[in-house]
């Protein structure tokens, strides 16, 4: 389901249930959640009752009332339909997820290490289960023993298996995924029904949807506006009474319903659901709607260098020997040291030596060499054979290892000079030492991703500062930062420094987003306003963040910000549109309402609507149809462009403000022409 | 004629706008002295006592405002009750009806100065000066204190101390200004005497009692403090209250200068001059549009005289003084209602229908430039709504000057705006439908409706002007408008202070190119549109049945 | 309670300074600088009797005087008010017709509007120059004077206080009539 295309709203699988939903959502309990539409329902019901009464007593002009009432109910149904369509799209997605949540049996381990079969649902948090090849992992948990390759296609859509192992940063497993080889012991961290997949299903279905802070505020505003218009219309009978006339209830209701912000009121929950949906389709799970909104507010993005700003792998591009050592000699040693080094850097050294100096890769076995792997303590790797030891590693680590750090000062300066030069270019220097003799330095180059510079420029325009996080030394970091165009960088970063940086930014009044995966990232993830945990990460990291990226692609942070902004923009733009519509509606209905009292008021009928009745009917029809017309926009979101706030406001104000002012004038006039032609009014 | 009108308008409005700039700087300096230690601060703290030294939170600040207002209301009610026994009563003014005393006390306490009486026929000099003029000093001072506290909170500081702010506003802003303008008006020829009325025998041998009094002192603060309560019944149309073309100009300047300067003061205390320009520009824009409307529609001659052999070449003269010129009346009408002043320079009841609607529009909006201090506060309510919508449109949780606007802020702002509309519309509805209103009218048809609408509009806007034909000194009018004035005064003072109180407890965000700018033309447009759509459109049905209906039915 | 006490202290302080101090200062300034206008611009006759205020209109109905603008309160300077009639009002039409008749205005010789429209306070001391000139014929006839003399009198009493910001000139009726009596 990676980057799945959204189902079209006209898809039959969505239309059918949505049409049904439009009616089932008429339940008062559901309507009460939306103040604007609830009020519409109340007045519609009231009018219907009055209409039935009139029908019994045989009053006149019932055809007109009937049409108004019909459109009042349509308004309501259209609003429900909008929400149902948005939910429907989520449900379609949930359906595919649900398929993975098949009945599982778990192998529950007891204290003595024996296992017995239990149903997956009966597992409790803290239980330990054994999972063997072919088994479905029964619930979310953490690997406490063993290593296995796991197929996580069910949640990520990625068919290549991933490694899950105890300890380290890849210890989290997700219920519903399948172990392909080896075995693991998993300590269950989520009870049945609240696993990752369960959460995902309820999220995309909108079942657990809670209103976000901004949505609540918007609803408050819409309720306030509704109250204002209650007053504006409820006082009209008294005014008209003074002028010696009266206004039919049905006309008052028509004015009221067209004035209150039904357009945005009808679409607000659809917009919210669709926003969440966009995120899910992007393979990012937000733990709350609040997090999505916060994403739109981010001022500072902390981006890991590797994988986000630069391609994951650094490549060896040059050998720089010290004086008295031939380049080929250095290349030879470097290749030997890297023969068994399976990291991309290591392989690139072998390749470079081969391509540039024709040194063919040799076989470790035939050399009788033993590989000395990289450790966090030594920060070096290399080979030992025939009494020869070759090491390569971080320059300071290598220097320290050579004769306990006692290196001739001129040699030291030379090495230092070479590595500084490399660092200034943004490269990583790896020193090579053979039998305690410094040979030179390998230049590992960081490849900055194409197009990333432009992305950062866009972010800057939106007022977002980017900070590159890297373990590199400051000089290297500065060079890469300059090349990539980030605003700032944190070099030789430790988790503590990250946390500290976040706190400092927040103290300055900034909202910070970051992504991370390791357990030691957890505090920073928790501190950040938007913390995106990588799905490959630890349970601790996942719990600390407020979003999980199923693809574990840190670059996505940028898109997440965009999605958050788009959500609010859509809300704001449609609110503006909805309120701006009122001007035209006033000019359609008010003259029609009062023209019998003061015939001169016909001069306010600037649209030239045919009759008072057609004017009122046109306004209410427009008011209902505009909801349908705007459903696609509210699902898709308004176009999001990375331009400055001011330009964005100007653009949206022009399109949705001015548009909202003009469109209804045209629309109402058109409808008036049509219904007059059809003889409806 | 047209050129003259334009020039006149530009001189008054443009000239005052220029003068308001240095005044705003001065006001910011004395209301919010650097480090909170102005030269007089120590003295002011001493006058109040221990309460003068504490830093008040928004609740304490509001509580102090309310306590002070209860006291001044009571004092003025008592002065009226006992005016017969008090000194400075040369014309022997006696007891006043309790409902009128309530209305007057409410009216002057709330800086409204709606007058259901004629000053020269009802109140002694002691009541006029010691009661009413005193309130004309301290109530705009209350108004000035509120946006000062609000601006402090928005700049991230504590709100300050109401007791000290009140004295700063009274003694350092209003008093010096009053002395300057009073001198100008005295030179212009306004009376200032404590002698009672004089009986003249006219050339035709009729006895004419001429009321006079300490007019100059009263009128000055009436205008500067957006009070508006006249010394005489017909206010600044009275030849002794507004002697000449020259005093008319000075009074018009006095009407708008402090509200204009309040914007600069607010902007300076917040530390955002450019934002101040945006607010000022939006307000100015509304004033200019209303002025164009009022002056323009008033060039239409008196409709009732059209079929008679009457030469009408300077527009409608009914209710206007010749010495002010043709533009003086309608321009004044706009300025006095734009600013919640409410003094009149021509009879609003006798303005042409649409010219008479412009003052109502001014009071419906009530923020361009609004009352002393409170105009800026009312604008703040619209800013909250505009920022909320605009903030969403740029894809961020809305922030104003870095403070987040969330459900609570929106709720409070909308409630205050809602209350304004509710008082006007519900009040008008009740009085239009009952004898309470219908039996007090001076005109019939839509104009009569306008009289009721205007009265409630004026009360809710704390303006005080009226379609004065209305026989409003009745128990229902006195009680209802009295209550409306009180609620309409304190809701828009308390709620904005609550809003900034809540906002300033949040983490303040820094502004960047990604946050909503409140400094450009785009935001100015947004703000203006919000004011029109949220503020004015609500009144469209009422306006249609009042002035608009009168215009389309009877004009030409 | 302490707040009420603080309020009372402020009441005393503000009353003392803003009411007593300020009023006294303005009063002293006015009485010193402009004693005449400060006391209401009263006009006295040779016997020292007050005959009116130059700022306040008084009623004239004799044909030998220039008439002021109509007053809604019959020139009651102790209870001033305007008509507060809408310009579209029927009452206004009736009044207009009455005044037109009193002046004997015709379509060929229409009456200047300020002589029909009531002022805001009903005490406007001025009429337009045109309004004064309109009455010259009547006054001249009643007094047996040459209209030309009266026209000159009117013109010499005309003023344009607003200068270039005001169109047309205005005449103070009481002062004009005093000058008339002095002829």
C-alpha cells in the first residue's frame, strides 16, 4: 500500500456506503457533534413539522415551502455524504490492513522455557512468546533474544525482509508481520486490540478520530457565527412587524441556513479525515490529529545527515599518502584492510583501489588473514595476516593507537593537514596504518542528494530552519552543510546534544520536528514537538515519537510538514469561502424578503433574480450544491505551494476570499435562470 | 463645493492623523514608562496606597476596573440625588427621576454619555462638573488603561497596575490635553462662567432666558475623552457650546485625536509600529468611506422641500448650523460615531436617510477609531478572528504576535462581538414590536424604525449620540439602554483582557517568513474584510428596513 | 474592600485635580483673556439691560426686522432643541409650505432653504446672506427705507467664517437688526 493512489470519490465501492452513510448519519447523536449541521437539522425538522401542519390545514404556497424543505434536508445529507466519503476512503484502506490481522496462535513461553499454544488475543503485555519461521508475530513487542528476518510487507508494503534482533536499534516487531528465518523471543508490548495495526485501522477509518485543537477552535468560531445569525434572523419578524408586515417562517429559515457557515460546517470533518488519510497514504502514522497540526507549525527541522541530506553511503574517491609512501602502496593497504568490510564505504575502497590502481581484490582465506571488525571502542577495523596488521579508522582513533599516541610531530602535522583538507571539502578522512606506520588517508566523500538544496530553499521561504545532525567533525559538517544549503548543523552530535538543541530552540519559541530510531533518541523524540520514529527503530523510540514512518525514510519529515500545513490551509480557505458567500446570499434573500413591505427595495436585487421566491430558492439550492461541489477539494486539500506566508495568504485570499464573494453571485443567478425556466418558482 | 468638501475633510482627518503620531508617542511614554518607573509613578502609587504597588494578573486588573467603576457609578448617582442640597446650583435644579438618574449614571460611567435629558434644564453646575465632567475624565482613563495593559501582555510582560495606569491616563494624558484644548476653545469664544442663566428682553420685547455655564471646561473633555455628553441638550449644535467654524474644527480634531493616538500607543507598547500602521490604515479607510458616504448623501436637498418654491443649493440644511458650513454636519456625524464620542454637530435624526446610516455603520463596527482605548480593544477582537482565519489559510496554528489563538481565545472574542450585535438587534426588536418604542417616536415609517435602531446602536456602541427626536426619557428606555450600556462597556474590556491573559500564559512562538505577518497590505485587507463580514453584515436586514427602505421609498 | 478604598482615594484625587483644579484654571483663563464671550457674549442696551446674546438667535416676527431661521423650541435659550424631523417627513413639508406662505415665496423667487430648515439647536444666530437679501424688500417696505441701503447693510454684515473652506456667506441676525435699529 506504499504511496497508494487514493480511491476516487466516485468509486462505486465508496459511493454506495457513503450514500447510505449520508442517511444513517442523520442520527441526532452523531449530528450533535457538529454544531452547525445540528442547527440545520433542528430547523429542517421544525419546518417539516410546520409544513405537515399546513398540509393538513390546507394553506397556500405549499409548493414553494416543499422545495425549500427538500433542499434543507439535502443540505444536511450532502454534509453527511461528505463525511461518509472521506471515511469511506479510509475504510477501503483499513480493509486491506484488516486482512493481515488474521487469527494467530502464539507460542507462549513459561518461566522454564517451554512453550504452549495460546490464541493471539489472550496475550497480555509482558508475556514472552517464541516466534519461529513461518509464524505470524502475534502482537507488537520487543525482541529480547535472537535474530530473525521478518517480512513486514503487511504494514510497509515493502516485500524485502528486514532484520529484527535483540538489543540495538532494530528490536521492535509489529504484530501481523511474519518471521521468515531463524527465531526470536518477543516480549509483548501491546495487548490485543491496541496493537500497531489496530491503531492504524482505527486511525484510517476515522473511528477514533478526536477533534484536534484547531478543529475545536474552528468549531467554536462556526458555532459563534451561527449564534450571530440566529440573532440576525430571529429579530427580523419584529422588524417586519413594525413595518406592518410579516415574514414566513420558511423564508426566515432559508435566510438563516444560507447565512450560517454550512459550507465549512459540512466539510470540516471530511477535511480532518482526509488530512489524516493523506498522511497514512504516505505511510506515516500519526498517533494523534494534534501531531498532524503541529507538523504544520514546525519552525525547525532537525535532519540526520546520512540518508536525508546525503546518500546513505560515503564513497572513497582518493588515496592521499603521507610523504614517502606511494599512492599505490596506500591503496593496496587500504584495500587489504577493507576486503572483509561489508559496509558500503568499505566496498567502495576496494573498488577504488581496483579501478584506479588495478589492484585486484584478494581472497582473505588464501591470505590467511583475520578480519578485525569495527567496534565502538577502537573505532577502527582492519586485518591481521602474516604478522602484518593493517588498520583503518577515524584519524584521531588511529593516531591514538599508533604507539600510544606518540607520533613524530611532523608526521602528526602532515596527517592532520591532509585530513583537515579533506574535512574542509566535506569528506571524511580515514587514516590507514600498517604495522604502526602511518601510510596516509582515504578520502571518503559524502554525496549530497540531488535537489536537496532546492528543498531547503523552499523550506526557508516557508520560514522553516533546517539543522543538520551529524556525527562528523565540525569541519566536515560545515562543508556538507554549505553544500546542501542547510541553515545550521550540529556536529559530533550525541543524543544529549540533540535533546539540548531541541530545548534551546523551543525556549526561543520554536516548534521542532525531528526523526530518530534508536533508544537513545527517545528523549529527544519525546521532547520534540513532532517526533517521527522510524518503523525500524526500537519500541522506546516508537513510543516516544508522535508519528511513525513505516518506510523509515527520514526525508519524509519535509513532506509531513507540508501535509500538516495543507490540512489547516484547506480548513482556513474553505472557511473564508463559506463566510464570503454570505454577501451574495444577503443580496439574494433580503430584498426578496422585504420587497412586499417596501417595493422600492427591489433596487437591492442587484442580481436581477426573477421573483422573490425564485431568489430565495436559488440561494438555498446554491448553498446545498456548493457543499457537493467542494467535496473533492476538501478531500484533496487546497494546492500547497512552498511560498512565503504572505504570498500564501494573498493567494488563498484571492482565490477563496474573492472567489467566495463572486462565485455565489454567478451561481445563484444561474440557478435562478434554470429554476425559472423549469417553472419551479 | 465638492473640492471644498474634500479639502475640508482632508484637513480635519489628515491633519489630526498627523497630530496623533507625536501624541501617540507621548502617550506610550507616559502610560508605559521604561522600566515601569515614570517620574510620577511613585506619587501615583502613594495616592492609591498599598494596592498601587502590586503587579496585577488579568483577573486582578479586571477586578480593579470593576471596583473602581462601581464606586464612580455610586458617587454620581448620589450627587444627582442630592443636587438640590449641593452648591453651585444657581438655577435651583431639583430632584430627578430615579430611572433617569440610573440611566445618566450608567451612561457617564460607561463613557457613553447618552443623554435622556437636557443638561441646561435638568442638572446643576455641581452635577454637571463634579459628577458628569469628573466621569468624563476618569472613564476615558479607564478606557486608556485597558489597551495599555493588553499591549503590555502582548509584548510578553506583566499587565501592570490598574490604579497607576488610571492616574497616568487621567493626569498625564487627558488633563494636559484638556488644558490645551480648553484654552483654544475659550479663545474661540466658548463661555466659562459659574453665573446662572440670564434673562434678556429681546428687541421685540420678549423675555428670553439664556442658559450659560462653565461650558468650555466641560466641552473640552467631552470631546477629548470620546464622551460626547453635551452641556446643553442639543450638544455641539448649540451656539454657546460650539461658537464658530473655528471652534467646530477644533472640536472635530479633539474628537478623533486620542482614539487615533491610541493605535500608535498600542503599537509602541507592543513594539510593533508597522502593525500599528496596518490597524491605523484599516480604521482610516473605514472613516474615509463613511465620510464620503455621509457627506455625499447629504448633498441631496431636503426631500420634503422639493415641491415647494425653496432654493436648495447646499444640500439638506434641516438640523444644521450655518456657521459650520455644509460639510461640517455630516463629517462630524461620521467622526463622532466612528469614535464612540456621540456629541453632535448637526441633528442626526434630520440627516438624509443614507447619510444618517453612516453614523450607524460607524457604531456597528465600533472600532474605527472607536472610543478612547476601547476602540483599539474592539479592533483587537476583530484581529483575533481575522488572525484565526488567516492563520489557517497559511497552514499554521493561528498566532497573533507569536501568541497562539485557540478555542478559548476564539470563543471569548466571538462572544464579545456577538454581544454587541445581540444588544442592538434584540433591543431594537423588542422596542419596535412594543409600545415601549412605538409610542416614543418622533417620525413615522422606516425613519421611526431608524430612531429605535439608532438608540440601541448608540447605547451598545457606548456612543451616546441619538436620533434625538426619540422621546427616550421613559422608564423602559432609561432602564434598558442603561443596562445595555453597562454590559456593552465591560464585556469588551474584560474579555480582551482575559484573552491576552490566557494567551500570554502560552509559549510564545517566534515570527518568521513562515508565520502570519500582521504588517502588510494583505493582512490589512483580511482585517477589513473580517470587520465588514463579521461586524457589519449582521445589521444588513435591520438597515434595509430602516435607512435603506426610507431612501428607496421616499428620496426622489 | 481594599479595592473600594483605593477607588475612593482615587475619586478624591481625581475630583480635586480634574474638577476643582481644572475648572478653576479654565475659568480663570477665560475670565482673564476673553471675559466677554466667557460670560455668554451678552449684549446690553444703553440702559445696561441685557437684550440678548450675539451667539443666540432670538425670535423676530415683525416685518421691520430680519427674521432668523425657524426654531423648533421658539427660541427658548434655556431648552434648546432641533426639530429632529426626517428630511422625508410630511411634517417638514407642512412647515415648509407655511413658511413659504409667510414669506410669500414663489417659484420665480424661491426662498433660500436656510429660512425654512430649522437648525440643530433652534438657536442658530445666523442666516445666509441670500436669506437676508431675500428679506430686504419686506424690511425696506416696513421701515420705509431704500432697499439699496439695506442691501449694503446686509453685505457689510456678511461674513464667511470658514473662508475658502465654506461656500456662501452668513449674517448674524441680531447684530443686523441692531444695526438696522441704529440707522
